[in-house]
C-alpha cells in the first residue's frame, strides 16, 4: 500500500509556505517511503500567482508525519537517539560550553532542543516540516520556525555560538551552501557539531528510502567543511559497535534484493539497555582516542 505524500511549495523569501496534496499538483508521485527532509526538485521560475521578487520556488517531498510520531515515541529511550544525544552533550560541554545561542537545523521531535535548553543554552530551531515546528511550539520551544536549510538562515550575522546538525547534511542537495549560511551566522570562535552516515560503498535502497543524497567519505566531508570556510577541530567515526551487524544486513539486502523498512528496528528492553551501555563505553573511548571504524562520522567545526 502506498503511503500518502505531501508537496511543499515554499516562497521562503517572504516566509509563506503552501501545502498542496498530489491531487492538485500536476505531478504523478507515488513513493513508498517518505521520510524525506531533502528536496527532489527546484525551479527558479516564479509561479503565475507569485508577485515579482518573491524569490525562488522550492518543490519537494517532506518527511511523513508518521515518522515524526515514531520519533516522539522513541527519542526518550531508544538507544540510538539516546547515544547520539549524549555524544553531542559531551561535545558541547568540551568545545562550546554555555551560555550562548544554539541553533539546531532539522529539529525532528525537538527532544534534543529540550535537552540543550536544560544545559543553559538559548535555543532556536529550524525545520521544513510544519508538524515538527508545531510540535516544538507545543513543548514550549517558541523560537522554532519553518525554514529551508539550503536558504540563508534567518539570524543576524555573528550572533550564534553553535549550530547542531544531526544526520542532516546527507539529505541536502547543496551541503556546502548550507554550511556557508551557517558560517555567516556564527560568531567568531563559534562552530558546528554534526553527524553524517559514513561509507559510500554502503549506500543503497535503505538510504534512498530515507532521502539520502550520499553517505560520506572522510575526504568528501572534509572538503565540504573547508570549502565553507570552517576549520575542522575534530572528526571521527562513531557507532562502531553496530558496524559488523550493519555490514551483514546490507550484504544480505544486496544478495536478496530485499530492503528493510526505514523505520527504527524495535529491540527489547534488555537489548536496548545493552546497546546504551556499549554506546557509553564508546563515548569513554572517544574522549581519549579516535574510533577506528563506525557507521557514522561526527565532526566539530570552528569558525
């Protein structure tokens, strides 16, 4: 059964966003997985109803609202979300201690922003999904707004201490441009904490179903960051303890031609606790040494 999709037409120069259903859009689009944060098409032509100067038209598929519901259910306890959040908390304390403005690009369920606010940051968030922004507002995060991350960010120059991008760059058609927009709003000495999936050779249908343009090679990530004007203060693998299992799963998928669902695989309470313990041990290691392998990279960038 095909999942319903929604189309976003956004004239982001004046912050007007219109949501259209496929029935009123002259396109035939019927994806089976819609967890997209990225865009599938862009046009510089203004629509007939638009006034001159409104800016570019962006056309895209956005993340299925059911995936947001899944994030809300899992982000407090699911090992992967907890491990990544704790990794970022450790990196923030070491490289960009509070107080200061922290902006997250791609807020999802806003659970991370709540954690960052507890730490003492003045938090703000951006997301292309209206439901994410509305959910953030319902959780008391007023400074969250609808925005295309590939467009100039709606903050004054040199007013932000740190930007957090967790598994976002791989969804963007122009990651360098996005990093340049971030560089513009960062104060001198400010920076970015980001995570991205690693190993281009692992790219497959699972990544496509999630809307990934790429999985990163280390050199490609370094090139993107340096081209945008950043100094790379730290770059390492993480999530190495699940790497062998992931390689086995991807190998099986390629042999059988069957791809697992993009949803997070459910695990029992004991397994979930065990994975969190392994992630904690990995963070202990990462405080002292780089990881030799992993499913993802994390990076700390400095302006």
